[in-house]
């Protein structure tokens, strides 16, 4: 059975945080301790952690980090989409689609725009879910060689 949860950082149990960090460790080449240190430093209490559970076990994860950006000389509150991870043995089984649609729902429900940075080879994947590639430079987010993508731009006013 599949379940989806969106939980604020300050509501994550120790077990759920441990499960998230162990899942992230399968995708990133950092130790558990390094992941924990990064988590404590970079995630705020009201950031959202979107979890995909299969038979009550965590198999998918994304984070929507609340941040402010300056866009067209205006300060706006957005979600920074962070870390789409699906457990290895569940990849290519459409679980990423379920999690992406859930993220889009949460973003719209909160009436926010969201941005992410991805490699060029991932642009088509995110476009399937209504994310748009835009050449908008954002001062508060690093402008490396990755592509900026946006979702729910209709809430930009």
C-alpha cells in the first residue's frame, strides 16, 4: 500500500529523520553523520518533507525548503525544491511520478511558486510535471551550470 505524507521539520520523529538520512545516503556519497550535520544546518523548522511510503517503509523523499528570493526587485516567499530520491529497487516503477504529483499538489495548496536546479539531462523529466525552464537569475540561489526550473509561476504577482 502506498501512502504520502508532508511533514514539517519540527514534526519529524527521530526514526523518520533517520530513515530520510539513510535513504539520502543511498543517493549521495556522504556519511550518515555528514548528512545529519547538513540537515541540521540547512533545514528550517517549517520546511516540508514529502515522504512516499510503500508498506509503511520510506521509499521516496523530497523536501520543499521555505526561502525568500529577490525577483524583479521584489522579495517573495517560495519553496526551493530539494532532493528527489527514490530507493534504488523502486526506480523506473512510476513512484517518482507519484511523488512529483504530490509535490506539485503541496506547492499549489500553499499558493507558492517553487524553483529547482537540475542537470540538463533532467529537464525533460521535470517538464512532464509542468515545471518550466526559465533563464531567471536569482541572487540568493547559486547560479552554476545547472538549469533553473519553476513551477506554479501563476502565483508570481
